C-alpha cells in the first residue's frame, strides 16, 4: 500500500506529541535530541512505508519505531553522566512543543521532581524503561503495551513490578501508589 502525503501528515498530527514525549524521556530532558529523534521516526515511516506490509496498528508501529530509534541512539551517546550534566545545568525548561520557557519561581520543586524522575528512569534498562514510559507517562494499559511490544501481558507486568522496585529506591514508594 502506498501512502500519500496527506495520510502521512495525518499520522504525524495524531502521534507527534506522543513520539516527542517518549523521545524526551529517553533523552533525559534534552529537547533537541528528542526533536531530532522525532523527525527520524517520521522520516523513517515515510521512507519505508511502501516497502512495509499492510500495517493494522499504526500506533504500535510508531511506538516500536520510536523506541528502537531512541534505544539505538542512546547506546551511541557518550555517557549517561554527560546527559545528566547537560540537563541538570539547564537554566530553562522546554514546553512539549520544544519552546524554551524561563523557570518560574514556583517551578523549582517541579524541576527537581523531573530531575529525580529522569535519574530513576536512567537506572532502568531499555526494556523496563519503555514499559514504564508507556504505562506511567503515556497512560497505555498493559494489554496494549504487550501488543505494541509483541510480548505477553505477564512480561509487561513483571517488567513494571521490577521497574517500580528499582525506581522506588530513588523516588520513594509513594510515586507508585495506585488508589
């Protein structure tokens, strides 16, 4: 199936925010890195579209492509420490659209929580990190995560449990209390 520009634009508009958020979490808050990966995801989709078999679930394909690109680029990055240093020394934070905004005086606590979250995410391996991002940050349920990643629901549940235990050491168990 050959996709027109209009169809690709529609997919972009539907999924760009999700792709950016996932890339931003993988990059530990580096908006430029996240925007570059987001662009790569959609360029890859456009480039490979005609060669791909009929895709039933575009969202799953885009998630998988996003995670694969982020994982591959993360492995090529210098060191996690240099990413943290770059992020933690920032004088501004970015909006979801990637536009810098000055830190308001009452945002110090929020910035600290984001730093702690990025630090905790950085302690997870790629498989655990992608499950946590999808479940907690993208609000995707376990069956859909399993479908997107091509594993069974039990695997996702075990990854989330293990990730919660690892992250609770940095964040505290109250982050994961579900009422």
